[in-house]
């Protein structure tokens, strides 16, 4: 991204479309999965997490649940995928939008297919799509995780994607990394050679780097 442009201002100026068929505005319950939420001390399984999210959405009489940017989460202890030699990864770098399986996902701006992959280890993204966007001299990427497998099977590298185009739908437990159905949406400035994957959670030691490279997705979701 052009360093002369303040990134917050740049992303806030993007004329984005809906990421789901219905606007997120006034349709989302905020879901707090952070270590500060003492209700989650009892969450030991994915099934319990699914019930917790569904309950919160229902309590607030909303259609979706949303939240998670830079949230430190205890729930990642249920999967070994978040443990590395560099330390436990528990800082969430995107946002999660909780919605039913098969919910359609739309591109919020024009772009091209950068890459896609089935990250099938339990706890990972499952079916994943990354789009590349060029606006003026600025290039950045959007990552869509926890999709259905059929969402990525017919994708072609460098395939043009138009704003408002249906690009995917949400997968079930068996194809989305064994999570309750939801979309992990993440902004990425530098893709660092990754294809069909990019860290969506980091450890404390790497947080400053990833916080800089992955701005708040709410900037483009309004």
C-alpha cells in the first residue's frame, strides 16, 4: 500500500458492497469470545461454542453475530494447530461473522482470485479463498475462511471478480475446519508468498507485525 496514504482513511473511503445478502448494519449481535468473557470458561468443545453463539444471536433478536478483531481467545486451546515453537497463537487477526451454513458470501469490491485451498486440519480455515484488489496504486488482499468445498472447486487463478458477485457460501463442520458455521474475513496488505492461506491468529510476540499488516476489516464493512 502507498505509504503516503493513511490506511484508515484509505479503507474508509472504499465504496464497499454487502458481504451477505442482508446488510450487517443493525442485523448483528456482538459476540465476545475474548478471555475477558467469563461465560466462556465453560466452553470446552465446538458444540458448546455453537450453542453459545446461537444463544447470543437469539437473545439480541439479530440475524448474524459479529466480532473478534485482535481478540485474545482461550477457545483455541481446543486445537493443536494453534501451538508452535514460537508460542501459543491466540490473537485473532480478522473478524468472524456467524451465520447459518450455506449463507452466500459476496465480494464487497472488484478484484481477482489470488488463490484458494482446502486447509483441512481441525481448527484451521477449511475451504479458503483469497482475493487480490488493486485500487489506484494500492494493492491489498481479502481472505474468506470457513467456506464450503464447492465454493472453491471451480475457481480459476486471476479470475476477475466483480463487486456484488457471489463468490462462496459457508461450509459445515466437516469442511470449515470443524467450527460452527461462520465467515472469517481478513484484510491483508502484504501476502508474503502465501497461497490459499495466511495466519488468522498470531502469538503475542508477532502481534505488532500482524496488527500492522492486517488492518481492522470493519474499515471496509462499514
